[in-house]
C-alpha cells in the first residue's frame, strides 16, 4: 500500500469517528471516490490511544467487507462500542492516536505440544488467534511490544480467551496472521 492510500485510510478513520460524534453512526463510504485497492475485502483492526493508553480496539479477523468500509465501521466501533470504555466524547477527539492494522488471512499452525507451538512463534511478526471450544481470543502483532516473551504472550492470550494462563489441551487450535500497521 502506498503512502497516499495509507493517508486516505487514516483520514477515513478520523472522519468516521467525527461523523459518529455528530450523528451517532459510522461514516458511509462512497466507493466511487476511492481507488480499487481500498475496495478489496480485507480484515482490519482499529486501535485508539489517548495519552499513550488504550482507548478502544475493535476489528475483524475475516475479510467480510471492502477495506475502506471495514476501516470506517471499525473506527466508529472502537470509539463508541468497545465495551471496555465509555463512548468517546468530543473533548477526547483531538487527543486520539489512531492505529490501523490490515490483516493477512489467518493460517493454522500445526504443533504437537505447547513447547512446539512456542518454538514456532515469531515475536513481533505474528498475530495469534487461539480457540478452544467456544472460547477465542486474538492478539495483534503489535502486542509483542508489551509482551515480548513468547511464553508470556501465549499465557496472556489464553487469559484473554477466558482460559487459565496455564491451560493446555490437545484440542487447542492456534492461527497466525500478519498485519500491516498504519499510523
């Protein structure tokens, strides 16, 4: 993705949040105003920070809509629908840092044990999805900045999925993906 396309996506994210502050709805994307690359189906996450602290993070793991639309919807959702935070206020808007992550399709990792899985992880590169029954959690590749140790990364991911940190089973499924980060 070139710099102009990246800037378009960042501008779209900001516009969708601002539109949400004014109307309570995400910005509707006009496909005729965008280059074809931004209309291809892609999975994205939008992460908001205020004063270097997480302020919202919402995304999709599967490509279900055009990239630009996914960014607009996830930007709005990160600002107003992340259950961990109250809806964003107009006073907070100017203090926001917006980070976009454009994901590759998830690929299953084949492993024989937790130790085998840990050896295959690529810190700073892989985002992970863990699934066990109905429980599921994901960490974007950027989470390695806070959890650089593979074992610690996996333990926290299990907890995010609602599993004990030391949980292990032969039925655990793990997928990896990468993300292009913008902003």
